[in-house]
């Protein structure tokens, strides 16, 4: 099959999977409620929640850095790429030359890493936020340790 056609199929597949994910989650909630002999939420409740959350105002601290602001986009991009690499609508992977199992593992690990770093980056979300600034020195030590660990991992790989 033509590589361009496979790429288009991969994009359509990723969009379809991202749009159907809340439906699958809603179905799992309904089935879980039925197994517990109770009435669960409506099947489309996740779509309603997403629509409601999209209308809310974005709240970002003034001291939040670029990692905190970029993290949601990195998470969405990783899930989109993972949905493109895994063959769901065709028997051949749309991006088989670019992806294998190791890429999928990294695409699932990268959002967790960014989420952890974004949580460490913002000084207002640290446990030292309520203390005077002279007591907030351990936060700097965490950042130094994190940067040392990233440097060590970079040197090893």
C-alpha cells in the first residue's frame, strides 16, 4: 500500500480512537454499575464532562514555567502518535517504519515524565509553598537532584 495512504489512514485511525475513548470508558462505567446492581451514569457522560471542562477558564500560575504550559500538549501528542502507530483499522501499521514496541513504551512513559516534572517545576505547588521563602531551599535541592538524574540518564543512554 502507498505510504501516503497509510499515513492518512493512521491520522484517521488516531482521530477515531481519540473520539471513541470516552465512549469506551462510559461503557465500562455502565457495565461496572450493572455488575454492582445499581444504575450507573449515562453512556455519554464522559462527553458531557469533556464539553463542560472545555468551557472553563484556564488557570495557570504566573510562576509556572514552560514545562507546565507544554505538558498537556505533549500528553495529547504522545497519545495521538501511539494511536497512529498501533494498527487498528488495517493489518499493517500506518507508521511501521517509525514504530515498534519500544516506541510505544516510550510514548506511554513520556507523558508521565512530563507530568512529574511539571509538578516539580511550579514553586506554588510544592510542599514548601506555605512557608517563608527562606525555608523553601529544599525545593532548589529537588531541582538540582532532578537535573543531575536527567544528566546521568542522558550520559548513560
